C-alpha cells in the first residue's frame, strides 16, 4: 500500500530503490506518527470534518497501534511503503470508511516532517538527561580526586602540574557548552509543521494552533513553505549539536586511551572492563573507549552529510530528503548508547599514584619554582632566566615542596559553580 497509489502499477525495481530501507527506519518514528495522527484527528473533528463518534473510533484504533508499537509487535510488512501507509491501512482495516478519513487535509510530507520533529524533540531531551548524568559523575570524580596530582602536558611534552580533579571537571564543564547547542537545536524543532501539507498548506479550514497544543509544541511554523524548508535545516542544526557533544566525548575517550598506556600509566580499569589480545597475554586494551572515540567521530561527520544532501536544493519537497532519516536516527541511537557506556565505565576508573621521582617529571615544577622566586622579590624575567639557566646547564634541582599548594589553591576547582552553570 502507498498513500499516493492511484491504481497504477510501478516497476518492482523502481519501487525497491525508492522505498529503500524506510520500513526498518520508520519503526523509530512510528510512535510519533500515531501521536500526530491523534492530534490531527481531534483537529478534524473540531472543524467538522469528523463526527464525535468517528473521532472516538479513530482514537481507539490509534491507541491499539500505539500499544503494539510499545510492545514491539508492530511490524511494517513488505507490502507497505512506510509507516504512514501501514497505519492508515490498519485503521481502515479495523474501522472501515472512517479509517480512510484520517489523511484529510494532510500530506505524507508533513506527516514525515511532524513525526521527525517529535522524534528529534524527545530524543534531544533524552540525550540532555544522559549528559546531565555523566556531568554529575564527572564532578563527583573531580571532588574525589581534586588533590591528586596529574602531570599536565603541552605539545605532548611534560609541562606543569595539574590534577585529576581539574581533568574530570574540565570535560564536565565542556559539556555545558554542548548542552547550550542541544538547547538551540531543541528550540529549532519545537515548532509544529503539521498543516503545511505538501509545503503549500491546505484549503481546508484547519486549526494549526489546536494541533500545536495537542502535541505540546512551543509554537508552530507559521509559514507553510518555511515549515517544509525546515526539512534538512533541522537536520543540519541537530547534527551540529550532536557533533559538538560527540567531539567532547571523543577527546575525553582519547585521553583515557592515552593515560591507560604504559608510557603514561595515569589511570586503569578493572580487568572486566577491558579486553585482551589473541596472541599477547599481557594486553589490557581500552576497547570501550576506542569504540567511543570511533563512534563519536562518525557522529561528527554527520553534519557534512546533512549539508551535502540538502545544500543546493530549491524550495519545496524533494525525494533527497528521504535520505536524511537513516543516519540522523542512527546517530541519536548511537549517542544515547555512548553516553550510557561512558558513564558506566568512567565511574569505575582507577586513578594511579604517579612517581614524581621519575626522571621524565624532573622539570614539572619549573614554573612553580619561578613563581616562588617572584614571591621572594625577584622580577619574573630575572626568575625565569635563573631557572632557565639551571635547566640548560644541568644544575636544576626540582623543589616539589609546594606541589600540593599548587594543586589545592591555584587549581581551585569551584565545582559548585560549575554544577550551577548546567542549564536547567
């Protein structure tokens, strides 16, 4: 069944190519098509297209389908082009002529558009919740390890003292910036496009304010052409926000992989969270974090894909838009899994003791030694040249007596202030 079927057969190869794997993808938006269909039916009854009895029949039929979707028994068979045709078929099968009325005053275009809006809106909020969970975990770890020294690096060279508290809370605070972008994406999709039909509105006296309230959108996309043109623009905006978060997670995962290596040895994990080698029995590999890194980098590439698919399309609907759903939905589902496993794994991190007597850390406290001379009355330039000269002629001896003062006072983490910054 196809919503555009006029009784003319279509070549099997053409059908297979144009439908693609929409049936599998559309399972993710089935729930939202039902929500939109219920709002649409209520609006049709309100403007006199449906009777009260017909509305109740349709709502009952849609509730049955919603239960099937929730239970996982809803299947889009090969005879259907997409979820929208499947739902209309089931309503017609159970309700007869009443089921055929559900498509009045709407197009498959705005059906897809509103279902995607609802999917994006809900899942952006789900991701925000998972980010908050990881954010809280990182600040708890920062509090626990705030006084534990961690060598800081620049150019991958030993630079100056840092702390594990600073490291954990740095990534927590970066995620606040990611949430700002997620909020912007959420505001973009929190606009009801239903009623735009094929992109040029409907001649029926539809009430778009009613459906906006029914679906709990903040507002509606007033211009119907703008609503249709939002397809593609929404995906570019969202993919940029998801990509920003993925970048933060990828960089953090890279740090973990680096710090787990024997050349650093700053952190480790319980054996059950790591994997081994098929030929090297000593290996303890951070595969979870390597996969997080790789999956996050894939998500960062999504924005380029969304731009390239839609960049030079004129106004109006084009079948190119069909290609947006698959990888957008995959990115959402992947990112939710990444956030869950990251939070699960990082809670079990083991922070190791670092031997500051190791020769590679000999110059870790040169900046602190310079600062000590400045406090004692020397100019910074004179102190810098003095310590620099000692480094050059091999007479430098590190003074680590103030290392805990450095970590505890200069790196005052202000964890409460970071926590308070997280958007409500």
